[in-house]
C-alpha cells in the first residue's frame, strides 16, 4: 500500500488496475494505492508531469511484510507451529510467546473474544491441542 501526498499542479484522474480511481483535484490531496515499486514510480511520474510535487511512502507495506515474515516463521527455522490449524485459528497471535491467545492473553481478552465471536468458540472447541481458556461463568 502506497500513500502519495500530492500538491499543486493540475488535476488528474488515473485508473490503476486493482485500485479505485485515483483523482487529484488540485491543491493538496492524499492518494492511496496498492502498487509495485515500479507502479508507484509511474504514478509519481504522472503527477509530476501534471506539475505536481509528490511525496510517496510505503509504511503499510513494510508492516505487512514484517507480519508476513513472522507468519511464515522467517528467521525462525527451528520453529514449527504446534498444529497446522493454528494460522487459521481466531486465537492465533504472532505477538505472543506461544502464538496462542488461549495460552497467553489476559483473561479479560479471552473472555471478550469468547463472548463475541462464534468462530473463536468453534476454534477453541475444535482445537487439536485441546486448548482451553478459563472463562468466568455469569
């Protein structure tokens, strides 16, 4: 995901495959698009050809890349998910030690997910590792 801060110059409209129309109306505008590095350069060039100044950033893509690496276990060659079902589970959490909210989350978080998500309840009931959470009964 690229973010373009476009200033000055002439208005323009672009249809980039896989994205909504990108319309610059003049003045100051922020455009967002999912693009390759080359596509981002091309969009910036179109804006500049219309007399605009452009700042482009890709922070969202960098965050997504880090999350993707964590999910794939990059640089954790010795790591194996406890079950093949884990990445699809509502309780799966890359940010915790055991990658499992049923193990690692505070009870308030467990109760909230359990109470508000049928998928979470079903995933917990179907857990091949027999994970449980201590939910207070009221």
